[in-house]
C-alpha cells in the first residue's frame, strides 16, 4: 500500500469530489430551489454518496491486496488521484474564492503564515493546492456567522483580533502537535476533569428570562403537554406533543410541582450530561497538557453553550430548549456507547453486554420522539450490524446462522416487545389501544418544510457537507486497509449517521441558524474522528485538522470574541437558583387582565383555552390575593397551538373530539379580536361547535372572550 502521507490528502479530495457530484446529481431532474430538490440532495448524500465511498474503499483494498482481477477499482482510484496531483487545482480554487470573497483568501494566507512551521504535510511542494483549499474552507466556514460579515466583525475590535490569532495558533497546535506534554499523574487528570465538569454544570444551569415573548413561547411548547398530563390527559391519544413521547414523560416524572421549574431542571440536566459526553469525547486519548488540555473544555463551552440558540447575543440553548439536548441527547449517548465498544475486545463479554445496553439505549431514544427515532436509527442500526458481523467474523469458534440472526433481530424484538407493553397498558387503563399515529404527527406536520427558505448556494449547508466529507474520508481509508476493524468502522458510521441525520433539522427549514444549533453534534462526530485518527491515522488527522480549522476558529471567535455576551452568560450562570425561574414569567397585558377581572373570570378555577400568534399559553396572571398563576386548566387540547395547527384537518378534529369527550368541560375561549384571526382559525371554531354551544361573549378593543358550554 502507498505511503499514507501521500494518500491521505488524495483520499479527502476523492471523497470531496464524490460529495460534490452527489449534490449536482439532481440538477437535471429538479428545479434548483424548493423542498423536493433540498430533500433529494439530502437523501442522495445519505445513500448514494456513502455507498460510493465504501465501495471505492473496498475496491482499493482488493487492489492493494494483490488480487489479479482489479481493473475497475484500480483505474478509478489511480486515475482520480493522478488527476488531482497533476492539475493546477489550487490556481482555480484560489481564483474562484477570490472572486467570491477576496477576504477568504487573506484569511487562508494568515492561516498558512501561522501554521507553516507545524508539520502540516511532509511535502511542502503541494502547499499551493492546500492554499486554494484553505481559501475555499474559510469562505464556507464564515457562513457560521450568518448574521454579520465575519472579517469586518473581527477587525472591528482589538480583542476579537487577538482571539482570532490566538485561537488559530492554539487549534493548530492541538491538531498538528497532539500530546506534546503528557500528564502522567492520574490525580491531576481527575482534578482537571472535575473542574471542567463543574464549570460545564454551572453553564448548563444558566437561567432563561421567561419574561421575553420568544423564550416564553419556546418553553410553553414543552410545558403545555405536561400541564395537560397533570390534568388527566393521555399522550398517544388526546394530547398532541410537539417534541415527543418520552421527552414529555421525562419532564412530567420529575418530582417538582412547578412545571416551568421541572422543564428548567430537565433541560439543564440533559445539557450538562450532553456537554460532559462531548468533553469526554474530545478528551479521549488526549492526555496532554498546555493548550491541548484546555482545548476540549473551550470547544465544549463554545459548541454547546455559546454558539447554539442566538449566537449573535450568546443567548445559549436555555432559552430555546428545542435546539439543545432535549432534542438531541440520544445522539450523544449512542455515539458515546459506540466509542465505549470501540475500546473493548470485539469478542469479549464486555462487548456483548455493551451491545445489549446499546440496543436498550437505542430503544429509549426511539421512543423519545419521532425525530429522535430517525436519529437513533441512523446512528445505531448500521453500526450495530457491522459490529455483529465483525464480532462473529473475529470469533475463532464456528457460529450458527441462527445465532447471528438472533443478534441482528434483537433490536426489532425489543421494539415490538415495548410496543406490545404500551398497547397492553393502554388497553387496561383506557379500554383501547394507543393511537400510534400521534407519535409521528409532529414529524409529519413539520416535514412539509414549514417556514423553509430553500437551500442557498452560499449558505451554511456547505459546513455540514465539509464535516461529512472529513468523516467519509476516514471511512474510506479504514475500508481500504488490509485488516478491517469492525468497531472502528462502526464508530465512524455512527458518527457519520449522527451528522447526516441531524442535518435534516437544517434541511427542514434551511435557516442558517439551524447549523449553529447542531454544532454540538458536528463536534461529537469530529471528536470520534479525531480519536480514531490519533490512534491509527496521523496523516488523516492532519487533513482533518486542516479542513475543520477554519470552522473551529470561526466558532471560537463568535463565542469568545463577544465579551459582553460571555460576561452576561457567566454572571447568569454563577447567580443561579432554579427556584427563581418561574417567578419572572411573561405577564398578561393589562388590557386582557382587566377584561378577565371585569368578566369575573378566575383562571385558577375556570378552564380556559387561549390562542395567540406569539404565545402558546396564557401568560402569568395574579389574582386578587396576589397569587401568581403559572399555568391554567384547559378544556381544549390547544394549550400548545403549534402542536396542532399544522396537522391535517381530520387529525385536528380527532384530538379535539377525544379531549372533549374525556374532560367534558365548559370554558372560556380567549383569542385576539379581528376577522383575519378568526378566518385563520375557523377550523377550531367549527370543531368546538360539534360539542359546545357559545352562551356569552365579552370583548375589548383587542381581545374576544367567549364562554362555551359542553352539550354532548
């Protein structure tokens, strides 16, 4: 086999070419803008692209093993590499990037000036090609700061310039000179980890300001189904839950009476747990001191707590729980489990137990939400199949096909058993089976591309493609080796699946901010890749470092270059108490509060259905005794309108009918006054009239309150 110092760069270029061809493949058949085109590109990148990468890698393995019949693999691999080496691609790349944004070329020149002394590649003669590539990568990575111009923003402050230059040097050291000063004292390593994990915990429990409309709305979507559960409702039947089944039950199960505080604790715990797993993934195999020791901590803080949410103001994921660990926690868990399996002997008893545990974790993640089920399938199932075949291929004893079939079908059996148990529970408690369509309703409603902007040719989607390419390049290298290590390939497959599956979050809306929100998952995939390459493929690590360095530097600059945002984050994290979270709720405007008082409506006692454009629940309200109403009793399953308004009309009517038949309550319907609003929600008024009769109405200049009496 050829020297990997020369092969590693060529492998990445080959994989990048296949990725670009995959993106261009749908152009002749679809319009270059719209949901069909976006999802077609996404599916091709998840099917044809990885299949081609693995197939070419296996063909080259056959070629290098000395087999006689190897024409196609040999010609394709050799000619592609020769083409890349002989053509002046760096001139073309540099010219294109300079035409698009000359400042990306300047940033590439700065990167080369800082990193030139480092052992980037042993053959400096090819620096021209990598200079053109660096310019292109800077152009792509600058899209992470989508709200402003990155070069202009950087030079506007001396501190930001310092952060930019220092982070470029530190990250270069971390990638290209790993493990320079090993820490041999295990006590010091443990002390460092304890300090880091404590710091991550403080940041995870940073409070959110629930008096802001946007934050109140995002929290309400999680709180509403929990409140309806407390009032006797049932998931998978009469309560629509936008963010899933087990995720809602997890919040409900916490021993806290205040549902807002329960959501805060649940979200913070999962953020902390996910951050610790990412930190440990970055620290795995890296026991060095200096910049290399602190880099995993700084990366984790940046990727988990500073960039997601609203990166411009460093709001973090606490204000919008749907962009953090409450949505993606099982991606962290399953990739970590694959990494643990990678550290065991494949045929050992530990691996067997870890596979069973992994299937259990996959099952929990699948019931977390419909979206999480897709993520977990992409991460665990392909990797699990590779592990099973690798385990029995490595075993010296003869294995029956029945035993292999048992292990392959184990996840299916666990899934069917769990579905059967839930069916039996519902049959016993309610007298009927659950409606499993309710499990996928939110995913189907949002799969239509609600608020989608369409993939932009200059948007953040190229960042996702870059990360997929660096992981795919290592997969390609692993599959062409003479000896295949199933646990390593499984870890890379799981990491690749995590990045690709969560990229659907971006495709669904194609908002550039969604790439910022899944940055922790991109980091998790890169952490697994770096771990494998430090152990087996240092030349590949240099390619990976070269490709992702601009992305990491931009994320560092966004995070630590914003002094005001970081300072506010630290102050809020240090002065935290979870008991204060719900004491500063968004309050009902004075006009609506006055109408409620004049009509003699006490939300503490009277069921209310509230619907508004900006708020999912009735905001906080104080009664005559000064008691704060944090949530109210409802007589309709619209406490979280966004979970039901985008469903098909027949599903909307079904949820309302089931909820009304169970609760048999009368109550007030409160909504903004105006014909436009009533026309948009006519479906709701028609559904109510099937079981209720309006008996009185109270109005104000901006609000309309109608009392409906149950008549069935």
